[in-house]
C-alpha cells in the first residue's frame, strides 16, 4: 500500500509542476482522432483504492485511454484525470499505442517496475507497446483485466 501512496504522491508532484490546466487537459491532437464504432480489445481496472484505468482499442486502429486517480482519505489531493485518444499498429498480439503529444509521462503510468516484461514496453514519450494476448495488465500498479 505504501508503494501506491509513494507513486501517487510522485505523480501528483510531477503533474503540479506545470499548469494545472495542462495536467488534466486532453491534448489538442487527441481531440481530432475519430474513434471506431466497435471495440476489438479492452482492459479495465478491477476495484481498488488507487485508480480507475481503462484502455479501449477499436477496429479502425484507434484507441481511448482513461485514467482517474483516487485520492487517499484524509488528504486534500484532487483526482488526476487523463483522457487521451490515439492510433495503434499491430504486430501479432502486440499493439503499439501512439499517443499524440500526451500531457503525462507514459513511463510513469506504464511503470515496468509493477508489471511483467511481457505486459508492455514503453518505446518513447509518445508510444507504448502492449501485449493483448494477456488476460490482465498491470498499469500504474493496478491490475487491468481484459474485458
């Protein structure tokens, strides 16, 4: 539990260094992406006290990523909200998600310390490769189950 508090504190600290408006605002490029009509794969976090996380991949090679932190009781923290759209490419069961100018650090959210090497790999500041053959992925230390 302390690990999650430390991670949450670090994320809030990093996001508060810049403008609060840009920390929670969806990138302009992300708004231009038109999502598909039917999902091909999705992952959603299980009940927990840390964050609500969802990734939805659509048939037209677009995706939507939603993240909302859950402030710990007894703190004045505000929830961090991230909602981004992007495109992806496929290489078998591996999907490379391309975020368009994300307003957050992919390496902070997709932290390899809390996941298996076969779950995902952060490629750069705008892309991460996820393994959709997995029934669950650990994102930000939160188990997200395949739907």
